[in-house]
C-alpha cells in the first residue's frame, strides 16, 4: 500500500518497493476513480483496489489504454523530490 497526499491540487500516491525504489503516480484510477494508493503493487504494476485494473507505474498505461500521470522522483539528503512530468 502506498502513501496518499495532495500537492497543488493534485492527488498523488507514493510507493516504495521491496528493493527500495520510490515512485509516484496519480492517485486516481482512470476507470471509476479508485484510490490507487490503496491498491496492490506487484512488480512494476499497481492493481486498482476497486475493480483490479492493472496499471503500469512506469508508463501510467493500463491494459485498456487508460492512462494516469506519473511523476519523476529524485532523492537527495533523505528528502523525496517530485517533478511533474508525463511519460
Ligand atoms: S475504479 Fe479502478 S478499476 Fe474500477
């Protein structure tokens, strides 16, 4: 499960994988708005907690061609910096 927060009006989900990688994605499923921070992370995919839509956390794309925003992450001095950008 990820951490949810809001930044400049955008809802964001932040995840840390077992191998220590951190990534951020839009915290809203493109299907019906499920909160992706509550989803299940498996490899590089997140599964929506409502209807199990599989979304790639690197590209933001789902199997059904829906798309969410992804964010570039930088870590420096024990801080996580988030850069807005779309892949
Ligand atoms: S709301 Fe995410 S799959 Fe339906």
